[in-house]
C-alpha cells in the first residue's frame, strides 16, 4: 500500500480508531456484566448445598409443597445497541433463584441465544426483576423458576 492508501478495518475505521473502539466496547461490556454479577452475588445468602447437609435437615426443610413464584410487573430486558446494529436476535433461557424477599438471587443460562451481548443483557436485566416469592406452609421461601427472555427486532 502506498502512503496515501490507509488500510481500513471494521466500520471503515483506521487501525488506531478500531483498536480504541474495541478497547472501549470490551471495557463497557465487562463493567456492565461485572456489576450485574456482583449485584446478584451480594444478594445470595450463604447456605450449604443439599448434598453437604444431613438428610434430616433436608427433610425438615421440605415438609410441605412449594408454590411457584409469580412475576410482579413487566419483565423486559434491555436490547443492547451493538446487537441492534448487528441485527442480532434470539432467545435466552434462564434458571432464576427467587429469594424469599422476591428478588432474583442467582441466574444461570440454560440455553444461549448465540450472542454474548444478548446473553449478558438478559443476565443483567433479570437482576432488576421482582417476583411474588414461592411459599411453603404460608411462609416465603427461595425457589427456582425458568424464564425465556426474547430479543426480537421490530420489522
């Protein structure tokens, strides 16, 4: 290439601009995902897993049937702007642990959308959702619920 010809990278940017863009984009993505993970981790109460607890304690904790958690208000995930630009769509299937106070304590991806941006947005968004907690013997208890977060662009 001659001096007048500058090599173009993604979105027609120069090499320096492309590196700066990618660096800023990844930093923002990691910060958003990191704060969501920290927020979810802070809400988790510590409890020994069932396999580390005596059988009598497990049975004592489960004498009555558990009702399912119910959603309170609309549950929508934020569509990431970069995913909109790239025309990415998909569904994310999540397993949530709804705590006795109705907040989401843990979120795990069961089925990915295939887009890291959509998956991260779904995980961060569910941290703000509220539920009417599950109940056992009339008392609120933690329970798991499976939800599907849909990302579809308007046509």
